[in-house]
């Protein structure tokens, strides 16, 4: 009586193929995860514009102190957490304007929003104490 089964070589080939497929899927998932984090960063920073305008109206037509406002601080924390917390979310304000930026994961660029309504992806940081996305 002969029993039929798989040889050791056949089993090793199947295991190798499964390993290759798994590595391809995991690499795709990492890219998707980075894109998702970048979308969350952009969403948080875009929400900051509306909150800043509410602050501007409530504080007597000034943006001074908007970055320290508790509601704005929640937006900053959300943007920082969305990017894995690796890089801080920078926020600068003066009476006439404000700007906020956060480094993205996918392209190693920065996403910046400011009081003029600009929302742009920059190749480099806007710089310290800058209140506009240039």
C-alpha cells in the first residue's frame, strides 16, 4: 500500500511563495498607512483654519495667542499624533496672522496652513516664527 503526500521540496516551495506574497502585501500596507496618516494631518490642519477664525472673532479681531488656545492645542495634538508623534506640529502667531505646519510621512514634505487661507505642501519648513506659508 502506497501513501501519497507532499515531498519536502514541494512544501518548501509553497512556504517560500507564501513568504514572498506576504512581504509584498506588508509593503503595500505600510504605504497605505503613511498615506492615511498624511490625510489625517492635512485634515487636522485644515480644521485649524476654522477654529482660528472663531478665535479671531472672539478675541477682538486678533490672532495673537491663537496657538496657545486650548481648542487650538487639541488640533495641534491631533495633527502631531496623526503623524505618529515623530515630528512636532509648529504653530506661530502674531496679531495679524498665524501659520501652522507639520511634516508629512509619505513625501517627507511639510503641509502648511495659514491665516490667509493658504493650504500648501512645501518641500522645506516655513521657518521659525513665520506666520505665512511661503
